[in-house]
């Protein structure tokens, strides 16, 4: 079956210590997990990708090997939680849908999104961000974020303006690529950031590469978590640049929405830190979108449906483009940009096999759960239907935008922008996937797809 359903585990209990009845990885398997499973993820950059390491991991096939490793560990130890005896840091793997659902929905107590690892990484550029917040401060920041991003709405309140920005910038890229015959990561990501800066901060931020370059420097430091000190000067440079753009509050931008909903002095919101997180989250959206284009280029049936929906009249405003959204979701499922979801237990929690102690880091390996071909018929193929018929919504093995109380509040906005970009690229044009990356839609899709090496041929389609 392509979808798994498991019962939710019992409610958490407190006041007990960790017991040995829960399965524990052996020292040898712990070393294999850290070296072959988690090591490549950390090496590629958790907060800011390292393109050279991503390329090396792709050539070495680390994604495929790590899926096989997790399958072997699950066969040996069960669905979990499986305790991982890391010195000084209690951890446990969650390997079934019921466990995933529990740790993502039962929060922020006893499963807090603000894990120790996240706090160390994100303090570099968003020390007051939602993901590293607790209590009322977290609640206030989440309310603010959801109000600005229009969380839960397929079309943002500023959808018409956002679509206009996305189409204009993408059309310029498309027309230039059609003249040249192809485009790749460098041209695409430059266009993507122009779109993002205009949407978030206004047209005046379109070419403020220095702002997002500063954020990238901070994110690279975030890769090292607590191993490197904070650069308060860099953070202030970024925050000051954001505040300068916010002062304009250009109509149609998220900055204008912020001006309407920001509680102002005395609140815990700190808009520049929330924007730091939004921009950080937009970055992998470029990889997701370019990979989605590679899927469309190699799957003519889905591409034809996408073209048809994009060409259909939409008198009430910009179209929702469900097939293209589903393709973007599949891109995120097949090659998750957050390969490991983290939660930290704030109290002892009871499970069928025993108790996990407070302070345990719960590890949800999305890269494995999404591509486990022993439990998913769709593990290595494109399956847009599960997003169109709603089946994926009930499948807790699939968490491309996280889930529960920590679900990405910008999910709908990112999907809307990505699908609009794809529709514009395909409008009157034909795309083909060029070497060095290649795959055959009739065969299992690769478990690693390096976005920095993607090249797409683009030509005007015959009328």
C-alpha cells in the first residue's frame, strides 16, 4: 500500500525514568546511523546547503544507502521509538506513522519544536523566531506569522499582486533561457530571490542582494549550531536592512501586512526575526521548484494536465493550479528539503514499550519515511493523485512541510508562488531535462537529485 495508517500511541505520562524496555541501538548500529544516516545530512548543511558536499553526496549515493540502513534498523528494532545512545544527548528514532503523528501534534508540550539543536543553529539569525520560542511569546509570534502569511488560505489576500510579481520575473528568465536554449541553478535562483524579496519586502528590495547574502552568511554559521559564537554585528546588519524595507510598507507586499498587524513596541513579535525565518524557509523553495520542473519535463502526462489547468480561464483572480501544486508537493516528498524533523520532550513520555525521559530529542527521518519502498508503492515514482484526492493529508508518513503545531505556516504561499513560477515557465514553452542530472520516468526516481547541477533546455512550443 502507498499509504500507512497506525493507531496513535497512548497519552504521555510524567514522573517516570527512562527504561531499558524500549529498544536501544547497539554501539555498532549507532555508529552506522551517525556515520551513514545522519552524517551526510549534517555535512551537506542543515541550515544552509553546501553545494560541493551535496554534489559529492549525490555521486556517493548516500541518500539511497541511508534509506536501506533505516529499513534494516527498523527490521531489527521495530517502529520505535528506538533509543539512540548518543553520549550526553538522549535521542530516539520515530519510524512509524502513529509515532510521527504523536510527536508532531502533541505540542508544544510535551514535544517542543524548539529543540536544543535548533536553538543553537537559529540563534545566529532569528534569536526570537517562532521555532526557538516557548510559551506565550511563541503563541504571539505564531499568531503574527499566520496573520501575515494568510496561513490556511490557498490564495493569499495579496495573491493577485504576488502572482504578477512571480510571472513578471519568471517570464524574463524564461525568455532569456529560450534565446540561450537552456538555464540552470544560477539563473533560476537569482530570479527566485528577486521574486521573494519583492513579495516579502516590496519592489524596493528586488536587487538587495546584500541583504540575503548577509542572511546566507548567518545561516552558514548556523550549520555549526553551538560550536561557533553568535555574530551579533552580522545579525544587526541583517535586521537593520529588514527594518529599512519594512518602513516603506509597499502596497501588496508582506511588509504592508506587517504594518497592519504588528502589535508594535512592547510585544514579543520582533518582525525582523520572523522575516529572517521566512527568508530562510523560502531558500529551499528554489530547489523544490526546479526539481518539480525536472519532474514535469520527464512526465508528459502530468505536464499536459498542468498546461491545461494553467491555460484555463480564471476570471476570479489568479488560478490555484492544483496539478502544479501537487507536483511541487511531490518534489518535496521525493527530495525533502528538511530531511530530519526534530522535537524535544519537555516531560517523561509513555510509549507502548516503555518511557522516554524528558529532554530526549525525537528524530523523524523524513528522507526515509517518504522513500521507504517496503511500505510505499509510490516511494520512487511521481504520484500527484495522492495530493489531489486528499489521501496524502491522512498519511503521517508524509510530512513535506512538517505537521501539527509546527507545520510550516507559509506552506500555501510557497506552493502558490512555486506553481505560478512553473506555469509561467511552461507557458508556450517546452522544457527538457539535460545532463548531467537525468532520470527515466519509467524507472525508479533517484533518491538524490542535486538541484545545483540541474539544467533545463527551454524552447518555444509549437502552436
